[in-house]
């Protein structure tokens, strides 16, 4: 694990959108990832702790979905971070848009492409040590 990387619990809330003009704390994700001192996901640290890097998707009244944060080949810069809910299938994966480039800090914005292809923007609501 990188010296400065520590496991963090990151909570994302749906940002303002046409459907939710005020955003929504009832729609989002909570996931665990090793972040370096600048708030970026640390790939080397993730490799040693991938089983601990879980995700929960909460979406209004829908049942919560549980999975893992996974690093996959392809995408921007040759790899993509995805939320994987079924390891034997890839059609359910939700890709973080340029997650490797973003600092995860409260108030920042990130986007996730859902399995149906829709892209949603989220606010980083909280980041706390696990």
C-alpha cells in the first residue's frame, strides 16, 4: 500500500438534475476506496485491499445493490473504475467517469454511467476514514 493511502468511506449524493432540481440524498452511492493524500484513488493500495473496497447503491425506494469497486482495462487512460454488482457479469457494471483523475473531497462533483447508459452527476457528500 502506498504510504499516504488510507481506506475511506465515500458517500455520493445525486446532484441537481432535471428530475431532481434540488439534488437528492436518497439517490447515490457509498463506497470504500484507498485514497492518497490528495484524495485520489490509489491503484496500488487498491490491489492489496480490493476485497475491502465495497459499494452500496441506494436509489429512492429501490432495494439497495451491493458490490465492489473494480479497476478494469479500457476507458480513459487505459482503465476504468467501475461499481461491479455481479462478478460473473459485466452488463450490470456502472462506470465512474474519470474516477482516476478526480479528487474525492466533500463538495466535489463526479459522474457515474449507469448500466442503462445514463450518466448522472453526484456531489461528494462525505469522506471519512474506515
